[in-house]
C-alpha cells in the first residue's frame, strides 16, 4: 500500500460516523478472525491426526463461544450486508 493509499484510507475512516465506524471495525475483525481460523486449520491438517485436529477445533469453538461470549459468525451471511452498510 502506497503512502497516498494509506492517507486516503485514513481520511475515509475519519469521515465515518460513530455507528458506521464500529460496523466497519466489526467487519474487519470478523474477516481477520476468519483468516486466522483458516491458518490454524491448515496448520493442524498438516501436523495433527484428524481426530486431534477435530478436538482442537471443538475446544477453540468452546473457548470463543462460552469463555469469551463470541458467537460464531459466517462471512457468507454477513460480509455483503456489512460491506454495503459501510459503503465499501
């Protein structure tokens, strides 16, 4: 990303309302979480046996949903609507 692109992105964020900013942040964090999940699942498929990988996935979901109170969100269900809301 060039300095000019960074400056434009920053100006766009500064022009957002509070509501739009937090909707955008939720979308960005959801996308980052989905990518992290993809990375650890790919790593587990290479290193762990399928039964071990399934146990790690189940424990990660339990930690996220029960310990941290973060419900599972699928990008297919939310991405298009969120992108439209924030004008991306």
